[in-house]
C-alpha cells in the first residue's frame, strides 16, 4: 500500500465524491436564491426563504414538536438501552439468540412494514396521533442503536477496574456510578446521538402515526416536498444538513477529547 | 548470591521495627474447582501480623485464585478466610478492608492519581481535608510528590505501579494483597520497585500476601514463601528453608538451580542411594527420614551447583578421594565451560549419562581445561527427596533458574 | 468473577420419569445472574411497542377477511410486476453502488491522514443526513425543470427536457447515492484488515501490479463485498421514501404499494399480507446472507467511527 494510486482511481473517486456531495451543495446554493423557482443557477441571492420558513407557524410548530419527541425518545431509549446493553454483555441467561433477535429486529425490518403494523395497533390502543405514541414508536426504533453503541464500549471495558473499586470500599451501586458509567460514557453518548437522529429524521412511521395536532418536521416536509415549488424546502434542507454536520463534528471532537484522557 | 545479603540486612531491620498489632490473616482448607478441575486444593496458611509471604509457583498453580478468594472476588467451595479472628465468609469485597494491587494496576483512567488514591477514603466518607492530607502523605511515601494531578495515562509504568500501591494503602488496611504487580516492568525498574515495596511494607508494618512466578523476586521480598503446585501448597518456609532443605522434587527444582541425580535407596543401608550407573551416593539417614523414604524407594539426590566441586582427573587410575565427609566422588567428562564474569559454570556429563552443572567462583581455583574430571560434594551439602516421576532412574535432570535468571540448559 | 453470580445448587431430584428428570436438570443448571434482569425493561418495551404490531399484522393478514389475501397477491398480475420491478431496481442499485463504492473504499485505504478524513467525512455526512433531505435534493436535480435539465438546455445540448424523474432511472440514481455509504463501510472494514505487505510480496514474487491486485487483494476483499451487497440489496427491497418521491406512480416499488393499499385502498387485510410478504422476504434473504457472510462486517462501520 505504499505506491501512489493511479490516475484512473483518482478520477473515479473524485467523480464518486462529487456524486455524493453535489446534490446537497446545489440545494444549499438554491436556498439562497432570490427567485421563487428552482432555477439553477439562481438569479440573485437572498435569505428570504429562511425568513419564510421561520415565519411560518406550521414549520416552527413542527420543529418544536419534533424536538419534544426527539428529546423524550433520547431519554427513554438511552435509559432502557444502556440497561439492556449491560444485561446483554454481562448477563447469563438462556436464549441468547432470542434476545439478540429482539434487539436487532427494529434495525432490520423494513420501515414501511413497521409503520403499517404500528398504525393498526396504535389506533386500537388510542395511541395513534398522540405525542406519546410517536415517542413509543421512535424509542423502540432507537433502543437497538443505543444497545449496539453501549455494548461496544462495555466490551472494551476492563473489569478489573470494577474489582478494584469494590476492593477499595465501593459497593456494587457506587462502583457502577463512580467507575463503570463514566468510562462507558462515550458509548452511551454515541448511542444517545444515534437515538436523537433516529427520531429526528424518522419519516415513514411518523407519517402513519401523525394527526393534525401532532406532526413532526419530517411529516410536514413529506407533504411539502410533493406540493411546494419554491425554495423554502431548500432552505430547510440546508439548515438540517448544517445541523447534521455540526452534530457529527461535535460528536467526533468529544470522542477525541475523551480518548486523550484514557 | 546477592540475595543472601538482602536477607541479612532485612533481618537487621526487622529487629528494630515495631510489632504489628493487626493483620493476622488465616486461610484454612480453601478449595475451588472449575469444570471439575481442582484449581485450589485444600490451601491453608497462617500469616503473622506484619509478615511478608509470597505465593510462588508456575502459571496456573492456583496462587492468583487463592488471592482472589482472600479478596472476596471468588467464592471458595470450602474453607475459611479469617482476618484478625473475623470470619470473612460471605463478606462482600467492599467490606473486607483489605488492600489489593492488581497485575495491570487497575487505576481509574478518568481520575487523577490523587483522586485514585483518595477514592477509598471517599468511599469511607472521610472529610475532604482529611482525604487531601492523607493523599499527600501517600504520595510522599511512594516518592510521587507533585504528580497527584496527573492522569494515569500521563504516568510511566513504574509511576502507575506506585500510585496503585499508594491507593491500596491509603485507607491503612491490615493486609495487602499483590498480584504479580511487577510483571510488566523491565528488570532495572523491577528491582528498584522491589526495594520500594520492601521498604514500605516494613515502614507500615503491614501483612503482605504477594503472588509471583519469579522465584528470585520472592526470595528478595519475603519472610516466608509458599510454593504452589497444581493447586496445593507443597512447602512453606523462608527462602533459606526452601533453598537448603526442599521437601520435594518440585520445590528443589523450582527454587534455584539444582542438580538432580535419580536413583533408588539401597535396601541394606538407608544411607546409600544407588544411581543408574551403579555408583553409590552417600546421604545422611536423617535426610532420608525427613522425607519418609525407606529402602527400595525411588529417590532423587539434589545438589546445588555451587556446592559441587570439580577437579581434573589424574589419569585412569585416579580413585575416589577418601575424604569421609564426601557423599560421592564421581568421574565424568567436561562438556562445556561458560564464563559468567563472577563465576565459571562447568557442564559435566557423568558416567551414568547424567548431566550436572558446577559453579565455581572466579579466582578460587585454576580454570579447568582437560576433559576428564571428577565431581564431588559433601554429604551435608545435598538433600534427598522422593522421586515421583516414572522415568527410568538413568535420566538425570538439570533445571535452571526460572524467568528472571539465565536460560535453561541441559536435558530435562 | 463478579460477586453478583448466583449459583443455583442442584436440587434433590424426585424420581420422575427420565425426560422429566432431564428437563429439571437443565433448568437447575441454568444460571441466571442479576445482570440479566437489566435486559427486561428494554426488551419488554420493544416486544410491546414493536413486536406486538408485527404479530398483529400477521394476524390481520390471515383474518381480514382470511388467508385469501395471499391468494390475491399470488394471482393478481400487478403484484407480480411490482415485485419484479422492485427486485430489478434493487439489483441495479446494488450493482451501481458496488461499482462506485469499491474504488472509493480502496482509495480510503490508500489515502493518508487528511485525505482519508475528507473521504470518510464525505461518506459519513450523507449517511447521517435524513433520507428525505437527500431525496429532496435529487428531486431538485432531476425534475423536468430541475437543475440538470436547465443546465443542459442552457448549454444547448438538449432541446426538450430529459425524463430523469418519475421513472426507474431517477429512482435508481437516487437510491444509489443514498445507499452508497452502506456499501462502502463493510468493504472498507474488510479491506482494512488485509495485510498491507501482501501486495508487495506478490509483486516481489513476479506478479504485475494489476495481476497482484486481482489475484490477491480482490479475493480477500470479497467478504466485505458480499456483506455490503447483501445490506444494500435487502434495504433497497424495502425502501420507501425515494421510490415514492422519484418513482412513477404506475411502475412503482413494493413498499409504495403496501402504503397505497393501507392509505388509499384502506384494505388492512391485504396491506398486512403485503407487509408480511415483504418482511418474510427480507428476513429470509438476511438469514441466507448471514450463512455466507459474517454479519459482524455488515455492522462493521460502528467500530470505525
């Protein structure tokens, strides 16, 4: 692996890179267009579409609703998921395969199938169209991601540290909060981030579980994408992409800083 | 050997140190099996307050498991651990008040050295000022003043080890357990830290139970050594006891270098051991009785290399020396000479095929060059032990110092 | 060994029949420790709020009005065609993302420091962005009045807009870009583990660089290729957002039909049956795939981040 890659490879990779990024970049440019059509290149630059978004109560209400649901999901999923990861890695129990299947399923089943299934049952339970119905649905989708991340952290954890803590006078509970939890925090934080993104971006299940009073941002977007023709959506798309980049960079920085201490 | 000077000086120190009041640890009949394999087999040991006892043995011999039973991490299937008369059965690890240093130190990476050392005090809800004071005291004790604010990742291996030690001692336990704490360090650092551990344990007068597979290390550090073999304690005694008077072939083999000549106790006179070559070796009857051997029993004669003497054979008709103190005077061929600076090592093959090593201090005799030699030793300088192996009596073995010393040589 | 281990002692067995004895012995030997209990809240939550709906869906498909739902699926030509379109699109997407993704993963291996970081960032970013946002970006590009068409028209290369959307082509392009990270990560994970000395060793033994690559490197990267392809294929089968937005209403993919049956036709029984079919196909493919490929590689990306 010590020779320079040949020109063909470089060209191919550049093209693929463009393919990956171009659509998003173009949308970003469009979001600053002063015209009200999706003409490219835009005639002039302005931030009117950002203003239009912020002014629209429909959009801002949905952002608020999404935020409420996402935060609730993060709290619930991280709590349940961290406990489950501990049980999964350290527990001794029969039927490991069954448990693994339960945990992995939400990541593996097609979203439309989940949406349809949940819709039919939640209607009967009176949870369709409610915020807590959404939270329940998002949480069950997010828990597996939390488990995967926390379990990875746990597997790299040196059990001797817990033995040392006990030997030094910390009972099981104090050992967990003073030694184990701080050291698996990176995994827990990563899991929480995944849980947030899962809930924040969730479209299909949320559409089925939505009602006029309870609509998340992706649900409003879903309708708007098929009807709107002005660049408001472009502005929204750009803001969401920037949010993602910030979160991603933030997560990487936090992880690197955490590594330095070890 | 330099260890004898160590022991002498520490004996002098011991006479001036105050007598410890607490820290009497007693293990009695401990047993533990995994998958039907007896890992700890009826282990019993009494430690006096302030005593430094090593658990020495090859890997897998049960010493670490025993240590962990004392710490409370493993439940023994049978047997009792008592500390100052208090039965520790059923007492969880965090209530045992026993200090422990782990093999890889187990320092909390998310806490500074000071926080690590203060951790047990925080667990015992000591006031912050008292904790700070004690932490400073411990840092001084292990010569790490000023480094309290560093994280373990920012400390060298030797420094981490000292933090681990300080942490285990900060709450003044009566007993300290150490699980091969110096294994990860290089030789010079190991030796320096051995001295530190000795100094600190004497200064604090704390009872220490120290697990190691390095017999040189255990000789340096311990008041007594318990030799572990396949889950059982084969022999307990001071370094000198084990070296000069091993009770079994395993102990003779494991501690120090030894020449082992296998044979059978003569039927008619218990003071003779007949080797495969037909030669007879004299042993004292007391030595035989000490290990319970009688006529006809398979035995091994153990002679330390530095107790053997070697001289050139004066031609074919050089008979055995008539010195009545000698146990034997055997002819052999000089196979190898190894120059080691302070001494010379001669590898000699005896008539019966046995290979022995003789160590001679430089300057005490003319170096040998001829191939025909005679090897002899005094009757008081050798030991008889039972020979449990089923190999034929003709095969001799030369065992060498285990890790920490020089390389193995000769056949086994 | 943690002190939380509860060892269940073997009970004194009453003299029951042979089978009963074995069962009791098996139960007694099962050791369940305290940690295992922590699994309960999370698993229960998933079972109640995720599995119950799926079970109900299977039930519904068989009882509303009856198993005839499946007969409807098998006999109606539309569904067969939809299934065919779905499989064909999924295959195209898999192949396309493999062709694009393999060199990209290889470049990630060869690149050093900053360049690798950039490449990783370019792959991670779309992966973390919402699918809806990315699909929207493609609608902007592929529309009749969209970016690509207006640029091409401005440059005078075409006079009429190209139909890039509302057809299989648009769906394939969009899905390929969206699922590309899922192809790259497993391949990258496997490539990483290939000993860097192997290629020079092969060349030292007389192989031309291209030959060495084909005979040594590519075979070793195959597990990653299988894992990535499996993942992309299975996900493509069940994909909804992109086909719904970029596809044609008449020639659509399976998931869209499922949604349509529930939302427009309001036929819960049939919709459930279709959902069950999609689910079963997904699970069967994954199961077969797991026999061929180490599924750890499929989720291998999580250890890289």
